[in-house]
C-alpha cells in the first residue's frame, strides 16, 4: 500500500532489532549517568575532588553496561543510544564544566572556549564512533576514547586537589591539557582498545602476581597512578603513529557489527 510506513532504522546498526528495554544493562548506564550528573553538582558546590571521583565511578559503570549486555544477550538499540547519551553527560559535559569551574573561569573567554572545545570534541568523538558500522581492526580506537579523555582532565584536578594546589594557580596548565584532550578525541590517531585480551584464557602465575601488584600501587595513591596511566595512554597513540608499522599477515577484513557499538 502507498501509505504503508516503513519501520525506523536503528541509529547505530540496522542489524540490531528493537527488542524493548532490558533492565540489567540499563541500570549500569543509569548509574553512570547519575555519577556524571553528581559530578556536575559537586563542581558547582566547589567539591572538585569529589566531582573527579564521581567521573571515575561513571567510567567503571560505563565499562560494565556493555559487557553485561553482551554476557546476558540483552543488547538493544535503545541501550546503545541511551549509553551514548550517558557518555556525553559523564565524559563530555561533566569534565568540561568541572575544569571550567575549577581553573578556567578566571581566564575569561579563552577559559570557556577551552572547555567548550573539549565538550564539542567529546560529542564529535561519540557521533563518529556511533555511526561507524564498518570496523577494520577492533584492536584500536580511532581517536582518544571519551572516558580516557575525561579521566585525563579530572585526574589532573584530583591530583592537584590532593596536593593542595588551587585551580587558578595552574590554569596555564589546565587549559592546554583540556584542549589537548578535546583535540585528541577527534583525531585519526589510533589507540589500543584492549579488546583482544581474552579474560577467560589461562595465564601464567606471574601475570596474576603483577595484577595484584598493580592494584596495590593504585591503592597507595589513586589520583597519581590513575592520572599517570591515562596520561601515558593519551600519549601512546602519538608514539604509535610515529613508529614504523609492521605488517602482520593479511589485513583484517571489515565486518559489520552485530551488536551496538560499545566504546
């Protein structure tokens, strides 16, 4: 019939059917969204360290929702779109507002422009990631992932706050760091995704011991180790870009995603 309407295609992947709303994975997504909103509220109240911690909590919950959905086979188009909106709040708007309130407010127009550049970079990064249906190599992200960029910005705030350094005193350093994070998200530089690590595979005893040592080190000084890790990760993409690339066998063929993309 001429008036027959066709069903709306999924925003991220037309292969994913609309199967309603699943409770379990979306609870984690809602938790991440709440943590991002809580971070904004704490920043408005001047509690910048608590705001930074809330963003890291959002990172943990954001990393769990996609994995829970895949493990329980509860992926849906709704969940993918909801996750993207949650990421924009927690890793886009929240870090930009936190760093602006903490250090960039006193820099005038340059301050809010630096914060906006980060926020826009996060939005563009998420939009590009969500509309990429063809994956050439799952081992790498194109551009710095928004959670890592957020960790870089708020990790710096957490470290400075723990050292008793006021934001305006290091605004000259916070602004370039914020711009760097925003620009790196929209570059074509590749960053290792850790998606080829098989957690179900047996490993030598030394790996377990190293993991326990890493946890001990992080717990000894969380802000410093977390900020240091994400700073190295943000620079690793540029290091890999300048190193000579080795060809390892046949190129991986592009394949269409069967589940909504998870960053």
